[in-house]
């Protein structure tokens, strides 16, 4: 049973940084893409970033490029999202997600962690 557990959210002021963590367990992730997806109040879920578990280039939402970085610690089965220069529009629930490389949609989701950025 695949489990994804996020942590690291919080309330910060604009311009601050946060690092989200996602601990993955219960699966063999070597062929998975790991991603972060967010959902702001009243809006649909929005892709933020993804990376192949075994390494390689990452993909980002245009509006977070240069501010957010997704990374892996394979030894600890953990995915990170380093978020710098946060803006109020980054306020959302951030979900960790995993999908097989052959899947179009994410197969597994974490419970989400709240990120609130005040102006």
C-alpha cells in the first residue's frame, strides 16, 4: 500500500521560504514520477512540479520557475519542494502525488499540507 505523507506547511509572510517534505512508502518507486500539486480555495488543482524518482530534469508550473525547486532523497524515500520568494498567490493546500511512468494521471496522493502566505 503506497503512502505519501507531507509535512512542512505553515503560515509565512510574502518573500519568505518554506520547504515541504513528502515521505513515500509501500512501493517500488524507481519508475515513478513524483509531483507536487496545489489547490487554492475555490480553484481546481494545479500542477506545481514533478521529477522522475530515478533522477533527471524536473518540470515546473511557469509561475513558480526560478522560485521553487523539487528534489529527491532516494535513500530516505523523500521528495522535497523548496519554495522561495513566496507570494500570496502561492497560498494553497499542497499535495504530494506519485504516478507510474506509464500513467497519465497521478495514482497516489498524500493528505495535503496547508501553505498560507500573507501580504
